[in-house]
C-alpha cells in the first residue's frame, strides 16, 4: 500500500510538471525557434486570410493594417498591457478595445474601469451624485464605455467563444472560427477572416451599384468602394427651386446654391442681392403700418403676417392686476393705489408696497432661518442663506468614514480614502479607493477541480466559486437511472447525467420494438400550476419535472393495399389501414364501355365468387351517351344511352341530292347504309334525263346517273359538202370519230368553175376602170397646170368661175377610187 501511494504521488508530480512545461512553452512566442516560428506564423496567417483572398482573387493589398496587428500578436514583447506594463502571454485572459484594438489584461482593465468610475464620481456635488451613469475611458484612445460594458469574462477577438482554448496553430487568443463581425460602416456583409486581432479589412464582396446621381448604368464594384462618381454634372434641383447643381456627380446632399439674385425682404420694402440658398430674410425697418385704432403704428420688425389689433385696446389691468380699466389706447393705465401683494423671490412673503410699475424689491423681512443641516436657527433677512459651522458626522457611502463636511444636508459625497479591506480570498487587502460592495479579484491563483477530482485548473484567488469547473476527459462512473443495464459513455461532469440516447427497445402492443431514444427521464414543462393573483404579479419561470413518457406510436412501415386495390404502400404501423390513393377507380361499369372515374374508394363485394375488379354499389353509374361507331355513311348517333352490345338499326330519313344535283330525295338511313353499290346507285337516282352536256354540245340521253356521261352521242345532225349544196343526216358520234364525210359531185364542180370565171371577169373590169380613172385624173391635173400658166401671161383676162363639182370633185373621187382599189 505504501509503495502504491508513493507511485501515485510521483505520477501526479510528473503530470503537473509536464503540464507546467507545456503552459510555459506556449505562454510566449519568444521561446520558439526562430525558423520554426516564422514557418508556423506564415502558415497561420495564410490560413487566416484564405477565405478573404478567395473572394478577391488573391489580392491581399487591403489586409496590411490587419496583418500588422497579427504580426504583433506573434512577436515577443510586442503585445504589452499599458496598465501593468507587462507582456501579454498566450494563456492569459485579455480584453481588446473596439476603438484602437489595443489588448489589455482582463484583470487590469477591470481595475482600471472601477478606478476611473471612482475618480469621476468623487468630485460630484450633492445634487449631481448618483443621477448620471458616468462612463470610463480606454487607457490608450480614450474611447468611452458605459458602466454596464465593464468586461467580466474572457472572450476571443470575435466574441463567439468564451475562454478560447490554447492552440499553437492559431492566432493567440483566437477561436479559429470565421470572424463574422459587421463591417464599419455597416454594408450588410460580415468579415470573412478567421478570428483575428485588429480592425476588419474592407469588404471584398462584389455588388452591382450605380453612381451617386443614378444616371450611369450599374456596374460591378467592391462593396468597400461601391460609392463612385460618373464625373457628369449632378443636375439635381437645388433648394432655391430655380437652379440645378452644376457640380460633378457627388455623394450626399448638394451644396447651397452659390448664385446671387435680387430678393425682396419679408415685408417687401427692400431689395438686396443675396444668395439663392437663403431667400427668406428680414430687413431692419420697423413695420410702421397704422393699426386699426388709428393712433399707433406697428412696432414689429419686418414681417409678412397681419399686424393685428392695437396692444393697448380693450380692457387693461393695472400693474398689480387687481383692477381693470377701459381707456383709450392713447392713455396709460394708472396705478390703482392698492397694495401690490405679488409673491417675492423667496416664494413666502408678498410685496407690501402700493401698486407700482416695474419689478418688486428683494425680500427684506427678518425671519428665523434654519441651516442646511437643520441643527441651528437664526433671525436674518429672508433673502440671505444660512450655513452653520457644524461638521457632518454621517457615515459616507463606503459605510466606514465620516463625511466631515460643514453644514451637510445629508447627501454626502463618496469617500476619498484607501479601501484596505480584506479581499474575497481572505488573504490580501484591497488597494483601491474606499468603496462599497465587493473589491477587485485577488491576483493570486488557486486550484479548481472537476467532479471526480482528476482534472485541475488554476484560477485567480477568489474566483474558484464563480469559475466554471474544468472539462475532465475521464468517463463518468455513475450507474444508469433508466431501464437500460448500461449507460452511454460520457465524460465526468457535475449535476445530473445527460439524458440517455440509447434506443428504447421496449416491445409495443403491435409486437414491434420501440426505435426512439430512451424516454424514461424526460424533462416536461409544467403549465397551469400557478395562477397569478392579478396583472401586477410577474409571471414565474416555467417549472420542468423529470418523468417517464409513454412510447410513441409505432412507425415501422407495414405494406397496406389501397381501398381500390391499385397499389400497396408502406404505412406506419399505428396507422396501417386501407387508404384511398390518388388514382381513379378504373372498374368496368355495367355499360361495358366506360370505367368508374371516382377516386380510389371501397367496393362492396356482392358475391365472393365474382371477379375482384367488378363494380359495386359505391361506383358511379354511367350517364353518358352511346359513343359506339355508326355504320359507314350514317351521320346519326345512337338514340339509346350508353349500353352493352350492338346499337339498333337507324330508322331516320336522310335528305340527299340525286346524282344530277337537281332533285332532293328522302331515303331511310338503314336502306342507304346496308345496300350494295348497285342498289345504292338506283336509290340515289331521280329517274329523270341527265341534264349534263356532252363535249359535242348535245344533252346526255341517259337517266340520272353518277360519274361522267358516255361519249357515244346518238343525236342526228346534218352533214354538208364543201360547197354547202348537198346535205345528209348522220349520228353525232360518227362525225366526231371521222367515219363519215360528204364530198361534192360533178354539178357542184361545174358551178364552182363558173363562179370562178365570173370573179375573174369582174376583177379585169375593175382593173380597166381603175386605169381609166387614173388617166382622167392625170389629164385633169395637166389641164390645171396649163390654166395657171395662161393666167400669169394674161393678167388682163377675166377669170372664169368654176362650178361646185369642179371645185370638189377631186376631194370626192380620190377616196372613192381608193376604196375601190382596196376592194379589188
């Protein structure tokens, strides 16, 4: 036993030494090898910037400021607490300012905040003390924080993880997660770097945005530089309403109009050149308009609204306002002679003078006054204050020291002495100023153990009651509290064990095993246990009790057939009943032509020996018309509703035209559709002669028929010879075929010869007549030429007058001879 005890002690000592060595190794980067530190630092920075550079195609030019803060976090001695002037190590709790991003020890910044609040509140007067929540500043940039923002816990840079674990492959005091802090100014996106010190880089996201004046087309730009100018004139209407902005495209509101214009004042008397940005202005002239009383003028300076009535018209009161007089506006109101009786500045006594104009005098009445602390009284003028020389013996806010202020009213200022009280650790005294409440935590460390006592951490002295216990890697050894024989493996912990997550495996009523997690110890919220007494009572927090819940309904899939026997689907065991599927019923109805169109439904079987797919009383009854095909040529539908078997014969009459399309016939549909082609040809004939014409021009002699008419025309026609003297009657078809021709005989030839001789004699006579005519014309022409020559020679000879025939015979005869020649 003694050797085992010594072995355990040596083992614990070795573990403590190894743990201390590890903490010392990673407490500062100065102890790392130079080469290993540079390689490790480069890998950590590259990993931290990976998500950001993937958004910017590898461009890291905007990360220089953040890179500088991260390099300082790795360098030895670069991160120094400005309060205690000591290096900030990896395993120490820190706090970072959101203004300058300077890093301080958490204990140092807590002490700084308390001391700053004490120094700010100590010189306050009695009236101001306790009425305002004064802030405390950052030691470096003086960024102010509220009293409620005093840090109390150690968080990583992004604020997600409390007490981040020490990891040599992460930035010191980083949680290793994506930062996701809002960019400043806010753009709706979040930081893409891993948890890091210093400011977040500009937003690398690409957004589509237009220029400031909204004239240019939207272009893709970085979100951090999405505000851009198109350099075109702004063109927005300025506040003056007359001019437009001539500056190039800019952000924010336009500048005031720089132009100068002549503008009238409000009353309209004066005109001055002023900036368009301030068109409303008042001149220095008094209005001077005559009031309705006719005796006074308006004394208001330049205004646009009406002057109103005379202020001295109507009933006016005397200075003490006890009497009212109705006087003309030209006369002043006299004093009434009564006592003034206005309350003086002391708010106790009244003015004893007679009614007078102007302010009342100060109160000079002697009264017995009590000092501010209430211990002494003295007779003195009412307007003078009274303070005694007695020092206050009341205990200050620290509840330890007296006030010692002269004539104190009871609202004593804070204490300015050193606290000196024993801290919560009961080992050290508080060095801060005298104060109420708890002191700063002790800087010493103590051990905090887990539930089983195998894992120990060191915490500042006095914080062992508030710090979270360490996470132990040893398995919990408590027995299970549910119906299982063993519990799930989990680590050492305080309080109750976590709920059992093993499968329940209890046998259900259906015979299956319960597959859900164990529910023997389930927290159930209790409701309705406490009835509030009234609307003023605050609602209490809900109470939870640990109880065993019954097994849920069985969810094991069971094959179930639908009501219409169309499909088989797996359903949960607790609801495994026949169900209607989405399909139509599909059973053949009694008409043997259609199927039931109702959705899947239950069908009652009238006879067990019948087919399973036969319709039942729940199926639809066919109400449609018969749609079976009709015989060829029958255009009528069946007169019966939808029925099995063949349709009855059609007895309706058809109204059709005959072959020649001249007569209308009425025939039973049955006869027309059931007969052969020959009988159908006879039925559709009107029994009259065909009215069509043959190619020869004669009418068809056949009875009304279908198709084209026969070409052998039997009509007799007259055939003549070439001289038209002989004629003969022959069938038209023989003439078309060229079988018969009629030739001229000898008599016809003789007559033809004599006619030709007569024509030749007539032609010769006509030629001779034409020659004679032409000879006569030639002679007449020569005679006219001779007559003209004689006239010239015999000027004294009397001219012989010609007759009408001689004058116009040429004009008449020339066309006649021309026509004759043409005819010949």
